[in-house]
C-alpha cells in the first residue's frame, strides 16, 4: 500500500506539536517561568511577613504586591535572556535565592551589607552550624532542582524581530498588570510597608544582591597604604604601681538574660558574690561581631562609623601600645575582625566539645596568671569569648554547666521547643558568669602587686525567637532590643579604685547612665591615664566617678 505524501507546511504556519517539542520552549516563556518562581517560592519569607505582620493585608492586596514584583523581575530578566546567559544566570539566581530564602525563613534574619560581611568574615566552624539537614533539603528542593530543570530544558530562540516583539508583549503585559495592581492597592500596600519597614530587605534575591554589591564596594574603601594615625599627641605618665586591665569581649550575650539586670533565673550567682558593678543600660554599635568589634575599638563612634573607615585607621589598641602599654589579644572566637592585627594576638587552646569547634571559654583564663607573669609592666589583656554564639548553644558549655534542662542539643533550632533553646542559651550565660568570676579571682590574687581591673561587655545581643526572629545580624536601624541591649560589668581592686579616685557613690551613679559601645575607646584610655585630644571625658564611663 502506497503512503500518501505528507501535506506541505504553509510558509509561516506553526510547526506540528512533535516538531515544537524537539525545538524546545521559547526563551520568553522560560524567563517568565523563572520570574514567577522567584516572585513566589523565592519570596516565601516576604509573603509570610506581609500576611502576618502588624498591618497584615488581605489576599487580594498580596496578589497585587505579587504582580508588582513579577513586573519588576520580568522587566529585568527578559532584557538579559540571551542565548549564552539565560541558563547560567537563571540557575544561579534560583540557587542563590533558595539559600537566602532558607536563611531568612529559618532564622528570621534580614540580609543587608552587615549580614553579608558577617558571612564572609566568619570561619568554617561557625558557618557549619547553620548547614543542617533541613537547610540542605530546602536548597536542593527549591534551588538546585529547578536549576537542573532549567539547564536540561531545550530553549528556543526565534528570529530577532519576532523574539523582541514577543518579549515586548510579555513585558508590557506584566507591567500593565503590575501598574494596575499598584494603583488599585496602593493605600493598603503603603500602610503595610510603613508598618513593616523591613519588608524591602526581604525582596529576594534583589536585596541580598544589593547587599553583596555594597559589601564588595565597602571592602575596597579606606585609604590605600599607611593607616590613618589616631591620637598622635597621646602621652601618659606611668604610675608607681603596675596597672593591669582585663577586657572581656562577650559574644551574643543579651542583657535581658543576666539576672544582674532582673532576669528571673539566677544566671549570675558568682558575679553577684564578687560585688561587681553592673551597667544595665548599654547598647551595641552593631548586631554582628564583624560590625561591632571594629566599631567599639574605634574613635569614630557609631554615628560616624563605616567599616571602610574603621579598617583604614588606628584604634585604641594602637594608641595604648604607642604610649608604652603592652596589649595582648587572646581569641576563642572567629578572630578579631582586624582589630588586633598590630598588637600581640593569638588563639587559645584547651578542652572543648570536640570535633572542629573552639574550646570552652575557660581556656581563656586557665593560664591567665602565666600571662600576667610573662608580660611585666602595664598590661591590657583582651579576652575574646565564644560566649553564647548560636545556633549550637549546647556546644558552648561543658557538661557540668548544663544546669537548665532539658536543653536543645542540636544546631537546627526549629527541631527544638523554644523552652529547650532558652535553657541551652541560659546555660551559656551561667557559664560566662563562671568564666568572668575565675578571671576576677586571678586578678584579685595579684592586687597586692598591681592595680587590677576587669571590664566585660558583649559585642551584641541575641534573639531567641521573639517575634519569629532568631540569632543576630538584623540591620541596626531595625534590630530588636534583644540584639542591641548588651550586658556590661566592671570589677576593680580597692587599690585600682583608690588610685583613680573612684568613689562608691559616684560609681553607682555612673552605672545608671545610658551608655553604648562609643564609651569603650575613651574609657580604656582613661584606665591607663592617657592624655590626648582624641580623649573625650564625657564618654569615659568613669571620668565623672573620680573623686575630686
């Protein structure tokens, strides 16, 4: 039987379905599919916040906001959907947005330049605590799988005119839909945005990409070559007695979990027994170690601080070293973020939770007496704690210091009840209390041979699920009090107080002041009697406490 010849396809007629499948999917529709996925699944944290925030909006208003997002994304992606760019760019955006979405969803954080800096300047051990099974599965499902589907999809590009015409129609359609939605729902959307200022930092992946670019730009900021000198006119007259100050930098400790500040649990029994001076009203310069450490040692103050400026100039440690004070930085964290680079510095070693984690903080004080003996003369010792760094709070305390039980014993906090997470965190505060008490005891044993003092202050606080926010790193202008209200305590020998005229009544008055990390630069200079035009007595915590 003779088969009839196939009918010829008319010029310009659409191809048959089988031929269409072989030729693939038009690039315009692929780009639109990526846009819709990013605007919906990639922004789950945004839609969650819009639906449950202080000014929660209705579903029609959420749909309007979604259309606006689609219009903006589509305008950009259709413009760059080139044959050699669409697949790698689309795959990168899908995976990147899945990672940032997972971080925002699981930890309630926002991704700005400070958070990006914190990521790049942490170490593998800390970063590894965030890589949980839940996080990996989320990224695989929401990022890697769609990216692989995109890579395996055969994409078809038509003639230039036809391609531009189709993209123009699609972009025009999304823009008209977005514009109409914005006009109809403007009032409700603007109210929601004003009530939730953080919403703009949840637009994924736009906000993280902008933050990444800002971090890259700021990393190159600052003067090239030599550091900008600070307090070049500094001088001091050494006293008859040796002066030794231990400055302990806490990590992720929030003031509200110190019983010295009224917390219902007794998390500070040893400090209370040592008659420390507590400062209940202290705020941090930042909400991450990468921001707070350079800021608190700088003369800039929070109002004038930028990371680029701080890394390009000397800090208070440089000033002390120049006037003859030995400065020693002992680290049990992810480094000093550039602060101690020009003074003696190193990490400590000792017993710990095992694996690749840092030792427990007692390693900072175990050989403190040897440190004092081996560095004669006036001395500032900075002890940088691991403290209460999350999410693996349970790894920060030895077994004998797990007083509040049961505690969450895993880093993926979403698999633990909140009360167990709080138990694990409070154990870290109780352990910090013990470590500080040990340091005080070492100093007290040396009070006959030197004027000794200890100042403790945390770099930032920590969120423990309040309003759905965890850990730290929120933008400072939006940060909850839990991340910015930090503990600070002071202890000094009677000889230290007498030599500086620090009266009891005046010290109590000083403890009631509203203070911040801005005070540290000037207070440390005041400890060692450094005279310089860079010193501001109004910012020295103890200047007003000195008896005339």
